[in-house]
C-alpha cells in the first residue's frame, strides 16, 4: 500500500509589521469592541527632557488644561544675562549642552520650566532664575566637601 501525503506551507502569512496592528484594530472595530489607540511619543528620537508633569493627571483636571510656562520676566533675565556675557543663543546652548531652540524657547516664554535646564542656565549667566530673587547675581559661597 502506498499512502500519499500532502505537505502544505503552515507558516503564517508574512504581513508587514505596520499592517498587522491595523488589521487587528479593524477586526476589533468590526466586532463592535472598544478600541483605544495611542501614538508613541518621541519614539526613536533622542529627546532629553520630557515633561515632568503627569499628563494623565492633566487629562483628568477640568479647569486648567495646560502646563505652566516660563514667565516673560525669566525670559528677559536670560536674554539680558546672555547678552551681558557676550553670548549668542547658540553659544549659551553649547555651553550648557542643550540645543539652541531650547534657549530660544526659554527666552520667548514658550518653554515648560525644567529645573535641570534652569540650573545650567543660571550657572552659565550667573543670575538667579528661580525663587524670589529672579535676576539677582548668584553668590558663590564656600563649597562643602
């Protein structure tokens, strides 16, 4: 007796990685299920400073749905301190290891305050940018060891 057997290709269909999730989403929508999608933010990019406020908390908040921005007073102090040292925005950015756009955002009041960045700018221009003495020179006291 001779038995014949048929071997079929049992591998799954090779869809592009982008097509698989979208097909799953479409199938779930056809079934009438709730579908929630969200984009990855800054995936694959070298984003150094993320927004420190909890965005989920911000979503739940009902009154003010925005992040606090740097005040124009702080922006003007940064600009004046930078110009008094004879630095361009690019020079200051290079000095504190940031992008020139970060300095531009802080000076124009568009930036969301980040204590690390503010501290670096304070040390570079020698003026206080946080607290009640904004614009006053930083006193250099003896450093503790």
